[in-house]
C-alpha cells in the first residue's frame, strides 16, 4: 500500500473507481472485478460482501445486467417516452457522419456543434437510466446531462483526439449526473439533520411549557409536539408564524421562517392549548417559556420574539409624547441593539423569499393584505376587540411582569 495515502482514502478512491467502471459497463460489474479492484486492501470475504451490498444499494447490478427501467417510476417512464419521441424528429447520424461532426465541431463550427449535441441527446436519456432510483428525478438527471453535454461540446478544441471525443462527452455527462446525485444525497442528509434539530426544538418547547406549568398551575398539563404546517410557503406570504387548530388541539408552526422564530412560536401556540386565546397573553407566555429555559438558543429566541414590539412602542412614545419619552429616558436610558441581533430578527431569509415568490401563484402582497383582513376580523369575531393590534399588547404584560 502507498505510504502517502491512508487506507480509508484509498478505499474511497477504489469505491469511486469501481462505481465508475460499472457505469461505463451499463451499470453492471462482476464480482471478480470488485475483488480485483480491492485486492490491495485485503478486505476479506465479509467486508468484500459489504462492498457488493453497497453497489447494489447504488442500483449497480452484480454479475448479471439488470433491467435499466426497473427503478423508474411510471411518471419517469412516461417522461422518457415523451422525451425520446420529441427527439425522433431530429436526423439520425451514422457513425461516419458523427466522426465528421466531431472534426468540424473541434474547429469551432457552430452548426456542427449543434448537430453533434443533438446526436448525443438520446444517449443522455440512456445514461440517466443508470442513476434512476438514487433520490433524483430522471427529468432532473436528463436536464443536468444536457447542460453538461452542451458545455462539453462548446469547449471542444482542436487539441483533442477525434476518436476520443465521444468517450469524453459521455464522461462529462455522467460526471454531471453523479455530482447531482451526490449533491441531492448531501442535501437529503442536511434536511434530515434539520428535521432532527427542529424535532429537538419541538420537544424542548413542550418541556419548557411543562416547566412553566410547575410555577403557574393554570399552565400545567399535557402538551403535544408542535407540528410543521404543510403549506408553510403560503403562511409566509401571509406573514404567519403559527396557527392553533382548536378542534384537533394541534399547535402548528411555519417551518420555512427563520429558525430563531420557531421556539417562541411553538410555545405561543401551545399556550392557546391552555385556553389563552388572547394573542398578547400567548406572546408573553411564549416569551417567558423561552427566556426561562437553560438553553441559550431558546433564551435568545425568546428575547428576539418581543424585540420588534418593544422597538415599535418606543418609537410611538417618542413620536406621540416627546416629554414623557424624555422623562422616561432619564430613568432608564435606552440601550443600543447590535447589528447582529437586527440581522437575526427576520421573519424569512431573502433566499427563502426568492424561492417562495418565484413559484407563488398569487403575489405575496395580495395574499398578505387579504390575510390581514381575515385575521383581524377573525380575532374580533372571537371577542378580541382590537384585532391584530392585540399582539403588541405584550409590551404592557412585560412591564407588569418586570415592574410590579
């Protein structure tokens, strides 16, 4: 074994190489090829079987070629059928014609490059089949392959050996597809970690509400785990952080909004479960549950949850009663809030807004205005006379709590 490469790195390199060999052979590899590739590592039969199992999980057939369509869904099969039917109108290139196109494309001739690209499009579909069932839709694989093909053809120069160009183009297409599969797998792992993190936050929110119930008996009782809303994108357009369903007794939260909004929102919605229908009271309970936590993340999220309300009230005091404001400042000078805190005090990140607005059927401004009217009327119908304004009354509760 080479001294400059660890056993683990060498194993990863060989695993990648055998996967590449399998793709080049139509997604199939023999047991003998695998054994020969890993012979240097002296894996033994048990570990070698683990490699074979890994290859099978990657949809790579062992010894006997598999059905390339066996891992395709019905919708993917229909997509490939439509895709290939759409290509049927393109002229078919013979081997000799393709060789001529390659030479012309290498000189920079645009027409030849386009024809060469078109001649490879059916093969992109065949290559996409090799990566089916690995967490990426075939349509996305084909799209990624087509982009890689166009870029590779456009980059052809006269320095390449013409006979090697088809193999080069195929490798560029497959490399792009493999990279897409890796990216999607990495994103899936990140999504799983994010889900686990949010579930931990949900369990912590329940724990905090139960702890609060030990101090305040009216909050004592069972709390279910808060649930993410399926239509959180639409909730973002309404600028809604959470929603409580009284009939199913479910506390729901928007899982697309910035994560620092989630702890207090969960506790807020759980407060409704104990009969606190007034939004200012639920805001205060959510705040209290967070700041009394031993978790710094919850504490920070709790303080952020009331920052905007406090800042707005300070502004209204300065605007409407300068004299009273100046007298209050003498007793309690205002403190500066760091830029990082203001950056953290956001509802939804710009990246998420771009994604939401990019696919929205109705403009966010229209949805927000309609939602404002609905929420305001709904609160008033349920006995909250000042409607949405009731949320901001949390400042009075904070003053009563800290200045008895």
